[in-house]
C-alpha cells in the first residue's frame, strides 16, 4: 500500500499547505513524493520525537502534515510528543505507520505493530486501516484532526469487485452471522470464504475505522441470535473485538457466539514472515476457513 499511498499523496495533497516528514525511511517508495513536494518534504533523520515536534510546529502555523515511518517508530517511540504536542492541541497531523501488524516479519517484535490502534485510539486519534489500495484516496480527503493511518498489504482475491469506500462494507454475503475483519485481513477472509456456499458462511465486513457509530443497521441484523466473528492483526486489548463487544453490550443485542481471532504474539518464540505469524495466530486463509467451517452446525 505504501506505493499507492505515495501516488495518492502526490495527486491529492501536493499543495502549498501540506508538508511531508519522514524519519529517514521510505526507500523505493517516497522518492517521487520528495521530488513533488520539494522544500515541503523533510527528512528529519532517525529522530522521531523531534519529527513529531516539527510536525506540530508546522501544524500550528496552519499546515497539514504527514509524518511517515515504520509503524512502531511512528506511534511508539514518540508517544509522549504525539500526546502532548499533537493531540492536546487537536492538530491536523496524519501519522502514517507503514507495515501494521506482523508486516515486517522476521525483523522481529521491535518492528511489529500489534497494539498501535489501541494506543492511538486511547489518545483520541482517528484510526484509519485501509483494507484495499482503493481505500486510500477516500481516506486522505479529510485530514482535520490527529489521525493514524495504518498501511498494510492489499490481499483481495483476483477478479472481484471491491465496493465503494465506507468505514464498514459488506464484501461477501452469507447466512451464518457475520465476520468483522480489520483492514487488510478483510481480503484474507474474502479469499478464505469466497468459494464456500452462502448457507455455510457468514457475511464478511471490511472494517477500516474505529468508529462504532458507523456500523450499518444491516450488520446488526445479521448477528442477532447468530455468531459474530472478529478478525484482526492486533492484540485483543483495545482492538476491534473489544470495541465491538462493548457496542453490542450497549445496544443490548443478543448473539449466539462471539469468536475472536487476534494477534497472540509469539507462541513458539520463533520469528518469520508475516504469513508465518498469521498462521501461528490462525489469521491466514487456512486458519480462518477452518475456524468458520469447524463451527458449522
């Protein structure tokens, strides 16, 4: 998604009131952004706390600012500066974390972003987790407050039509309740269940924002007295599953089962590719398919 993101930034945001900051990352992805933005592109070096301070200063002067880095370097290392400099002043800074979840694979836990959405959401930051490359243009149309954009890899099946962007979208219909999948995992779930009969599969919803007010009525109808599956490449605490469970409780909706698949860390103590870690957590195509079909009655 990062190359798509770079192209959209150039086409939609290459204006005098936008700045782009990077913490000395973006090789083979941001070169065209650097050329297009000129003096409004700043490589702050490996100094993430300072980068957030610079972004806040620019935003206070009326600019909209993108801050780009590998996800944990974007939200974890400069946490205090994000809280104090950006969030307390409600500044229009978009933090762009590349490689959400286990995307950086064998580089290990220091490069994984498994609790990022919860951390940023706790500060009141708007969370955006594109499921597909085509989601990014809509997400960049309104950057008026602190925002965290979590980039991953588009995994939708070939030959399918992706619905127009919405924070909650049904991408596959089924009659066995519903699956809410966060960001790129929606494409993985789509692959896993595409050839399963409608009567044997749940409806699949791509969720791209932590905004429970955006949940469609159709989703609520589908889970009444049926099973709800929540799939996310994020820890359970503060993730989509926890937010959705709270919304269900507030709404007084009765479901027959709540099945939550999430990032469980490193159960074997080994490190590998993103696919390796997803498989360990049951977040790959085979794991998701087995989970759904294994609960078939």
